[in-house]
């Protein structure tokens, strides 16, 4: 749903000023911001929350950024809000976009705490900027699809042509390239494997995990591996694997930082 100018200004003002109309000194600036949001409620909400409490000078600086964004590119408008995050809050946002959308808040908080991300402050900041929401009686972490797409695009642009140099992977073709070939040292911190139906077999390269020293999260929803890994990073916090093909984990794996360990329908005995 696209809002008209008056509806857009009202929604934006509710998030920027907690009132239906902008403050007197901010009227012209608010109209300029709503123009760049293009009537999209999500963009109006995120930008209003991001600018709330900021000075006129800071608003003008933000508008300068918006003016460099091609008309119609909503993801780049939303990106301005992400770019205001520090590293740990950015990591929380990206991990939610890749791995934890729809998960229980309590479980996610525990994982982020063990990653050293200071989640109490981080989650509060992300919800305050409307980059995530906490929903339901049981408190699930949710994120708008456009924001999730933005998070995935942020990571893709870390290295557009070489998936092994990105921090997180979710696209099945990129995962195949990394797991079936020997890509050498890499920067991968998290992998979510969810392959297309009927094409779930992965011919795992025996040294595929050997260079993943930064790996914190490995979630395999449905892949069948031709063999087991000969190495797993001791930085792993989540190891959620479907049909693990061996009876034991690699002998060098200590697992001292594991928070989540699931081995569904696996051959694990030890």
C-alpha cells in the first residue's frame, strides 16, 4: 500500500515526533524526507524512527544522503538507517536477517550474548529504529521482508563475485560453490543451507570447513552431504545439522562455545 502525501507525512511524524504533525521548524525537512520514502509505510516508519530526537543539522545531513539515492530504490533509502549502526548492532541485524527471523527472542539473546554482541542494548536499538520488531505473546523476533532483503544484499556486496569472502551465506548456489570446492582461506561466519527440493545432495569437499576459522553459525535444513567434515571451528555457537553422515564429530573439535547443538536424523553415536 502506497500512502498519499498527507497520510505519509502523518505516519512519518508519528514516528519522528510522536505527533500527527511535524514540529514547526521541521515541516519542510519532513516533507523532503517523505518524498524520498515514496509513500511506502515501511520506509516512513524506519526513517522517522531513525531521525527521532536528531537536530536540524543532522536531518539536513541525512537528506544529503537521500538526494544521492536514485528514485525508486527503497532498499538504499532504508540502508541509511542501517549505516548508523556500530559493528555489533550491525552484526545483530545481519544475523537476524540471515538466521533468526521468526525465532524466540530469549534464544536469540542468549546466542548474541555468547557472541559478545551486547544484545540488551543492541536489540533495543534495532527495535527503536524499527529495523526489527518483537511480536506475539511469546516474543518472536521479526523483520520486514524488504529489510531482510537489504541485509542479504549488504552481505552480497561484501564480495559480489567470491562468496567465500562474504561473512554469511544463504543462497544455495553460493553455498554449493563454497562447500563443493576448495576455496581456501575465507571470511565466512555463518551458513544457512536450504536447498531446492529434489537437489539436496552436496558433494562436500573434504577440506571445505578447514578454512572456516570464523564460522559461528552452521544451520543445515535439508542437505545430504556425501561425507562428513574433517574440521569444525571452535568458534561455532550453533551447529544444527540434518542427516549428519558420520558417527562422530571431527576429533579436533572441542565445542566449548556451543549454544545450540542439533543433529536431526543423523548417524551420530558419540
